[in-house]
């Protein structure tokens, strides 16, 4: 996996819009503390460029949600799909800060520094899989690299330490957009040649049994004709095993797309998600245009 894709997935797994808002304030705050007017055009220009990119990203997310119809798990095609259902209520995990039962968590611990600002000292996100049911079937969700949107935040301050948690609870409705794959069953990737060779190798490890079964003329050796009979039997045996494997029901899984497309999980409805992304796109566009105006005005005054 390329470093760019890994970086993109890491960013998406964070609170993207919160990060961008922090970046805006960070750049503006840095320019303000610098105390020199010559820094403002550069800071405003950077904010404008970031706002433009963020506007496009939020708009693409809103369109992705609008353009993909919800699939049923039992009949979903392999590839990029949208699912809706309820999460499992068993095999729950526990959040590290509040010890609350859940199916997914993200947490961060902050400590107050000498400037009375909160500094993150520890954070983490769960990677345990969980199941989604929609009445037609069950799909296992692998939440690694997911962008989780609309999860309530709980925070607790104790002295100079602050704990922040986001939890997805079991037994709740969940919207999921990602890459749908079925592992095993009819989609099993099997190699007849490799499995036949492996079976023949295992037979060779017991020469006495091999001779008992295939030394038809009882001369103490397995000749070419007898070995060919052994190979044919091994082939028929493996073919039967493969048919049995493919007859078994496969395990459905939703995961981060291999091509880097959006992997989204949310307790919100797709309509609410689309509205949120449209609002964020409007916010980022306003930031972009406002910063661009400040940049041009500052340059013209000079």
C-alpha cells in the first residue's frame, strides 16, 4: 500500500472537519502571533487553498451518498456499495476510558500545558470487527480506516486532564459505505494444481500406505502408470473438496476500498449525512472565498 493511500486513510479515520477547522484557526493564530502584517497574505492564501480542497472533498462525499442506492446484504454486488441495518448486541468491546460496552470507539486524552492549552498526549481507535444485520443477511464490518461521522462526543475534565470519547453502540441503526466482498463459499479462491500437489506430497510422507494403495503389481515400487493413477485419484479428491467448499455460504465483509475511495460509517441516515456534508461544503467554501478576499485586499493595499 502506498504512503499516500495510507496517509489518506489515516486522515479519513480522524474527525476530518474538526481537523480542518483546527488548521484554519492554527494558521490564522500563527499569523496573528507573528505580529507582522507581511504574514497575513500568506496565511490567508493557505487558508483559501485548504478551504477550496475541503469544499471539494465535502461535496464529493455528499454526491457519493446521493448517487449510490442502498443494497441488501444477501443480494449486494461485489464492489462499492451502501448498506443500512442494525449492529450486533453481542461480542461487544469496552471503551478504554469509560469502560462502556460498544462496537467501536475513538478516544483522546489531553493535558493542560504551561500555556494553559490542551495538548493531546494519547489517542486510539478500536479495530475490532462487528456485524451489521439488515433482515436479508449479515455483513461483518472491518472499521479500520473508516471515516466515522455523526457519533456523539462525550468529554470529562478532571484537573489538568481531559478525556474525550466517541462511541458506536450495539443494537443501533448504522449506515455504511465501502467495499463489499464475500470471503469463502462460491467466491473462494482455490488452486486445483497446488492442492493436488499438496495432497500427493502428504501421501508420499507415508511410503508404506502409498505402496499399499497404488503398487498394483506388488513389485515394491510405484511406476509411472501407478503414479498416474494416484494423481487422478488426488485430482478427483481435491475437486470434490473444492465443490464442498464452494457450496458453503460465504462470509460477507465491508472494508476500506482498495482504491482509496470513501469508507464511511455513521449512525445517521443518508439524508442527514448528505445535509451535513453540504453544510460543511458551504462552510469551507465561505472560508475559501473570505480568505481569498483578505489576500487580494491586503495585496492591493500594498
